[in-house]
C-alpha cells in the first residue's frame, strides 16, 4: 500500500511511536497538535502536500495516550478504535445532549476498516471499542458516567481522533486510531497518571503494529 501517516498530538507521543518505526518503513510520524481542530488542520495539510508531490498516503493513524473507561480499559492497556466518535459535538438541551447529526448537520462518527482493526488488535493484543474524541478532557465521575451512558461501547477518550478522521475522510483515505491508556476517565488526579507507562506501551504496540500497517491493503477489506 501507500505510505502511512501517523498523527500524534505532542512530541513525546511522536517520539514514542517513531522509536518503533524504522526509517525505511514508509511510516511518517508527526506531532500535529492538541485537540480536534488543530489535528484536522495538520493532517489535512500533510495529506495535501503529499498528494501534490505525487506521494499520497494510503492510510492515516491517530495515535497517542488517552483516558480509559473502567473496567474495560485499564491503565497500560492498548485500545484500537472500531469507531471514532465526536462525543461532545452537538447541543445541550433540557432533555440532555443532542449530537450534531440529530440537528441535521455533518457526522459524529467514522469507522476504521474492520479488517485492519482486527489485524491491528490481533498483532498488538489491544482491545477494540469506540474511542471518543472530546475537546474538554473528562474530570468528574458525573461526566464519565454520562459519556458511558451515551456511548456504551466506549473504551477510551482522547482529543484528536475525530479531527484526524475528518481530514482523512475529506481526502478519501482510511483511518485507524490506537490509544495507550495513561489514566482512568473520571475525577482528575494528574498525580496518578502513568504517562511513562502509557508511552512505553505505545512504543511496544507500534513495534508489533508497524508490519501490519506496511502490509495492509485497503482493497483486501
């Protein structure tokens, strides 16, 4: 297949992924910024430049650390998204949250290729489920519970996946999202986050995932 673009948010995530990807692997890793808007802009720019130069990407991967919903996604585990969901894109009403799709606009979810999700999970030992994209990180038990109620298959939340997926979709390129869990979703306790462990899990996971990405062909799905 074509080259693979891996979009992380920050340099430490980029470096954790790059450690596992040889220079000749056809996998390019960028730190595209925090949040869905900046992630979308960065990935769209990278895809456009690659296409203009006649070296288009065949796959985009959103990768990094994230929060895990207990008990399905313990700290240190890997999650591969079978759905990339914009969890807070919509409107609040007296009756609760209404996704933007029910307002008659856009979309709130992207589905990575099922065959690629399966292969990635088998190679890395990751669990599969929805990964939520939020613009505000969850910091209370009440919000964690509300998200789980609205998205019962969710295993993780992060801040970039949906933006990456929107940019990829605009270019007709498939997307995958993988997250290493650094903390539980819920009350914010920054001191308890295990970021080094999550980054190590991300590196280990990409060591196993890179051959899958290099060998996957979208037409096999």
